[in-house]
């Protein structure tokens, strides 16, 4: 908790993130390179899916990240509403487009896999529909940020919407267990262990780690940009007030 | 292409979608970062914050 409070200082966050960014970028690059090499040149074709298994190497990490970023945003929303952490709404605002991008990738790659495997790009089953709802919630949150000019006011409104929207995350995860869906049940995150052969599991896990680190790196950059945007806003207001005072002071009586 | 079997088009379309979406995300974040950095540098160069705070005292 003390570490979090230390990071609450935007100046300290800017310094720490600047030091961290080159390392996280480098490690993400290495993990993605190794992961894509294994996924394309080492992992065998699946006995049922054939070569379309290559789509799973990007589809599955995208689905995980879309849910992970929404969970991070929910924790940030609690940080905004309960602890009034000065960086919580910055983190939340920066995370929304990243989570939305991964939700979109999940839906697109799922559709491109679905057509040859299921015979359709889309079906209104619980897993696909709840992931589409997640994308729409992300877009709603991004739109809400733009409707209110005052960042702290927008942050509180978005935090409430984010908390309400979190109900969808467990629905996505357990939809394949609760309802009879065309989408297959979990094959990696299972209580009895993964059901995927290691030759396919390792590329998937390495790519998931690479995409996660890449997304967190982008999140840090977006947070830095948001902190600077707020500083620019404050300085612009101060400058405008100064010019206003000068104009009033010099105005003829 | 032939190494990817009969569904090569779907596999390549998936990776193209990943490249386009992530490329767009990366570009938008980096361009925004650069724009904010430039705007902040311009304001600080003019001494906007310091001057306003000094004069309001």
C-alpha cells in the first residue's frame, strides 16, 4: 500500500515510468518475436483445426487482455471512488482504448476462425455476445470521457459506469459453462490444467506474456500522455486567468 | 500461402486485422504523447505556470 501511495505522486510516476519503458519495450519485443517464431514455424497444425490454429495464438491472448484491462479499470474505478487516488482515473482513462482494441481483435480473429471451422462468421451465442457487449461498454466509457471537460468530474462518472459494467466480465468467462454455446469451453485456464499439447501451449503462453507486456507498456505511455494533458490544461487555465487579470487591470475606467 | 492450407485467406486476414488494430492503437498513443509533450514544453518555455502563480500571490 505504501508503494501505491508513493506512486500517487505524478512526478514520481513520470520518473519511474521513464526508467521502466525501455526495458518493458525490449522484453515485450523479445517475447513477441520468440512467440511468433514458435507459433508460425514450430507449433504443428492441429489434428482438427488444421492451420487455423495459428489464429488462436492471437485470438486467445486478445480475449484475456480485453478482460484483464477491464478488471484493471474496475480496480482503478475503486481507486477513484474510494481512495481518491490521484492516478486512478488517469490509469482508467488510459486503459480504455487499449482494452477496446484487444476486444475488437478478439471479435475479428474469432470471426475469421469461425467461418472455416463453424461455417459462420458470427452467432449470437453467450460468449460471442458478451464479448461484443464488453467492446460496447469500452466504447461507451471512451465516449463518456469526452462528454465532460473537467477530468475529476468525468473520472467519477466513468468510475460508476465501469463498476456497473464489470458484471459482464464473469459472464464472459463462465458463459461457456453456464449456457450451451457454440464456443468451446476453456482449454488453458482450467482447474484440472490445460488440455492443449505443450507444442501449442508454449507459443500461446509466450505470446500472451509478450502481448501483456506490450499492452502494459502502451498503458504507461498513455498514462504519461494523460498526466501531461492535465498539466497543459492547468497551465492554459492559469495563463488565461493571468491574461484576463492583466486585461482587466489595464482596462480604461 | 500453400503451406497454410485451404484456409490461408482467413489466417492472413486475422493477422492483418491484428496488425491494423494494434498499429492504429500504437500510432494514436504515440502521436498523442508527442503532441502533449510538445504543448507542455511550449507552455513551460513561456513560464506559464510560474508566472501565473507568482502574480496571483
